[in-house]
């Protein structure tokens, strides 16, 4: 940590007084000497000329050499610089000319770039350290760039691992962000919870009833400003989210489900109950059938069961299939299973909007 702190102390003083690039470069070269790269021994080349073609040449700010081999190109900018894309491109051109996969930018920060063998894009920044004391990444820079232990192979291996970690983070971030869409994350949480509770023998109807009392929500990557907690009135507590189906009026989940099946029957006048049951299967809602024959529920009611209370069974809510089967639609919808119904309706090219 002390080496990095010494470097920071020197460079921060230059930043504070606002020195120009040439002065800053001289002090940078001294910092490499501090890390074991001998200037007198030719380990620190200042503005070497690199021939490019017949009449052109490139002049990197600094090139480090070990055992006579050029191992690192360094692009230096003034300490109050704000890194720009064209400055990165300068460094990349030096890396290509020297056939190096790693390059270093030093200005208002230290930033290491890596050009992966399997990548056709520009080199990626894989390690960054601002001019801040006691910085872990600053210490890592000193470890990687100390002359005695420096190895181009080890440096490339480190950069490769860093890039692999970055790519994993990016892909994970993208996957988690996608779960924000259409309550996919909330659906996943409910599915995981239900699966966990299903590991033991359960009564599915009771389980689904209890899960309706669970409130889960998924949110990734959004900053929510905390507001003072206030006591909600009974009216506020009962407010639920409404949806519209195919541009229709705003309705709760239960009514959307009923209206969806009603519209399906209307648009498919030849559909039998078996076909309707196949289109709206039990898996959409969970522990009980989404559509069920009215006669079955009536028989259960006569036997003392209250299962019919979990279905839209008013006279104007009972539907009839093409094969003259009277049936009803389940009302047991919540944030965990409703997105599955939405997905099914979208497969029909129907539009479900949250109001």
C-alpha cells in the first residue's frame, strides 16, 4: 500500500497545481523508476519513434522494456484531463504497432486496457485506480508493474481473468434487468417460493390460498427514493392494480381472467370445453383448474364444499362451450401467477396493459 500512497502523494500535488503534460510525464517516468524500472538502464523509453509503413511513425509517450523487450505502452495526459475516446484510440494504435495485448493510460487516473485474442472490438478497460490513497486497485497496479516481479504472461493472465469477470457481470446484469419486464421477477419469486413449499406433502388449494396473502415484488437497478412512512387508511390498503384487455375498461386480475375466457369463447365459437381447458390450463393459476365445469362445483357445494366460492359463478358469469358444457373461471389470481396468464394472452396477440 505504501508504494501506491507515495505515487498518489506525488501526482496529487501536480494535479493541484495543474502542471502540463510534459512535466507530468517526467514525474510519471520517475514513478516507474520508483517501481524498479531503471531509466539509465533503458527500461523506460521516453517518446520512442515507432516506424509505421514507409513514411509514417508513431510516438508513444512511454514504453517500458524488460530484458530488452518492449512490454508495455503508456499513454500520458495531464493530471486534470478527462479521458476521451480519441485518447484511448491513440493508446490502442501503440499497442497494435508493438503487438502488445496490454496498454496503460495515466492522466487523472490509471487505467489498464486489454485486447483479448478472441475479441474483434477495441481493447477493454480491466483495471482502474483514481489518485486516491489506500486504494486496493492502486496497490494491485504496483504489484503488477513492479519490475522485479513483472511478467508479460502474468499481466495478460490477470487481464484475461478481469475481462471474464466483467463479461459475467454484464451478462448477469442484463439477465436481472430483463426480470423487471412484465413482472417476470415477481413471478419467478412466487414460483420459487411455491416450489420450495411443495417439497413436502401439501394441500395445493390451501397453499394457493395462503400464497395470496404473500406480497412479493422484484425490482433491479432502480433507485427508489425513500419517503416518510405514513399510516394507510383502510381504503388505501384495499387499492389494487387494474389492467385493461384489448383496450377495454380497467379491471382487477379476477375480472381480466373472466373477460379473457369470455372473449376467447366469442372469438372461437366452435371451441369445445376440452379445447378451452387446453388453452387455459391448470398450470396458469397453480393449485386448481382455471376453468371448471359448473356441474362439478355444484355437486361439491351440495356435499358441503365451498370450492365454488373460488370461481366466478354468478348467473351472468357462467360460460358455455360449443359442446354445451357450462363452466366457470377461477378467481384465485395474484402477482405470482397472473403474469403467466398475461403471457398466454400475448401469445394470442392480445393486449394487456397495466392501468
